[in-house]
């Protein structure tokens, strides 16, 4: 292994051996895995309904809705790959008691046939009365209303994106992917804690342990050491997020299977009027990319603070405070849409009509957000290097470390740049006859002790 490879593997191992990182990873993993499993099994107990009895009296009844998400996913597989056309609506209206109250309809889905359950939960009104033509016309009218206030170029952009959306939609049971997307979105809120825990000590540990003198004892090693530390830190921050995302994806596949990933985002009522030609799997992938870049950004922020202050506690505290940044920002601000809370929100990503022109190319919200976060991460990487040169690599910050018995008795000094035992006066004393004699006597007495 090369010298750089040895440094990189050493720094990587040192970061992953920190207990704080594993405490944060374990906590986030437990909370998110538990959240998805709770949605899968459903809430225990019953759901109250108010119905009209045969005498016209209002009556409260309860229905056991445990496992409703699981039933939606399992039942929806029977319709997977079916086009949402007139036959789709007609078959539902002939088989499902849509003229009944919600209690009876939910009871039919849970106790009889759950094939239309997922679509009914998203589009109950449209399934009950509309035809396919009315369904798509209603959607088109709402989209035109949203685009009416845009300028000519923006309107043309979104109309071109709408033309790419395949119609009629092809039904897929998206319940499982939707559950995964919710967990990825919530994970994005806590990424600053993970980034801070991973990199808060990246440039602070050696100063705290007073090892910087030895580390900077060679000029050529400084550059390699910085790159080894920085790359190991970024790999740790990204690796921690990818570990969590991989575990969530594995749980989703184990619970819900592989269905729904190719379903259009428009199958979710929240994204029904979106003109982005994305599948649910692509939407989850975009959010995972944003969360990963955000982890790099917050991790490099912690690294820059640790390089500037030499304090891992300060770095962790500041990155943790980033989570509360949305509270301090006016929601109506022009740049509030780029806050992590908004940028990792799928409703905001899919529903926003924001466009930014960059070098003649129009970028939508998530494309602009990824570019912005990547640029900020690159700037923080540069600051880490600057602070490294200013506060760490300068010889004035290095001294020496003494080896030998505790208390400072005996042993030798390992020099690392100018120190209290270097300089013109000390060199002169050592080279003069008197200086050599006194130095030799001190060395002998030191050896006797």
C-alpha cells in the first residue's frame, strides 16, 4: 500500500471507530426502520366511523384497520400494469360499493377485495363518479391554472415536461415506495447531526491530543495528510448516509416487495398535477442524492469549524444548530425554498414551478438545489484547506513532544519545526565549547535519573 493509501485507511478507520458516530447511526437507523415497519403493520386497534343506520340515526361504529398499508400493497398487485382508462374506472364502479359510506367501502376493501384500495385512498372522488376522460380533463384544467401566471419561457418549459408524462397512467401499487420516500424525507431533517458526528473531530483530535507536532514534522507529509483526512471524512459522511438509505431500502423491499418503483409519481394525489415525468423510484433516488450531498455539506461544515477552532464540541454544536435554521427564516423568503427542510420535501420538489437559468440551461428546483449544495460543499472543502494552512501547518504552531517517564523527568525531545529548544541562541550554545560541555553534563545527569 502506498503512503497515501496508508494514511487514508488509517484516517478512515479512526473515524469509524468513534463511538459517537455509531450512537447517531444506531439511533437514526432504529427510528426510521421502526417508522416504516409501523406503517406496514398499521396502528393496532380500530378506526371510528359515523354512519347512518336503517332508521336514519347517526351511529358510531369501529373498524379494525390494522395493516391497511399491507392490504393496499397486496391487493394492488392484481391491477399492476393496468392502464387507468375507461375500463379501469368502469370495472371499479361495477365491483366496489362506491355508493356506500366510507365505513362500508373500507370494510369491503379490508374483508373482500383490496385491488382498488390503494387507488381509492388517493382518488376517492374521481373513482366514484368520473370516467377516464373526466379524470384527465380535470387534471389538465388544474395544470393550466397553475401555469397561467408564468412567463412565456417558464410556461413553455413546463408544457414540454408535461408532454413527456405518459398518459393514460399505468397503475402500480406505490404504497411501499411512498413509505420509503417518507422515511428518506424525514432522514434529511437529521442529517446535520450525522454529518457533525462524523467530522467534528476531523481536524481537532490531534490538537487536543497534542500530536500535531509529530504530524507536521515533515514538509511533504502535510499535503498528503490533508487529502487523506478530507477524503476519509467525506467518505465517512457519505458512507453513513448510504448505510442508512441502504437499510431503509432493504426493509422496504422485504416488506412490500419490488412493486411500485416504476409507477408514475402522478399516481400519488400529492403529485397528481406535477408535470415532472418521473417514476416513484426516480423520485426516491433524487431525494437520496439530495440527502447524501447534504450530508457532505454539513460534514464539511463541521470539518471547517474544527480546523478553525480546534474544537470538536463547537463543530458538533454548530452543525446540530443547522437543523433549526428553518425556524429563523421567513417562509416567504425567495431563498427559503432551498432550505434543507423544503428541498428534501417531495411535495415541494414535485409541485414547485421554480426555474433558474444557468448558462442558457433551465434548471428546476431539485436540479438547482443539488447544484447549490454541491457548490457550497466544494467551497467548504476549500475553507478546510485554507484553515489547515493558516492554523495547523504553520511551523509556529508546532513544538516538540517529550518521550520518557511521566512528569517530564528523563527522556528526549522530538523536534518538529521551531520550538523552545531551537533557534540561534540554542544552536550557539551547543556549538561553543562551554555550551557543548554544559549540554553533555545535562545529558549525563538526565541519563542517571
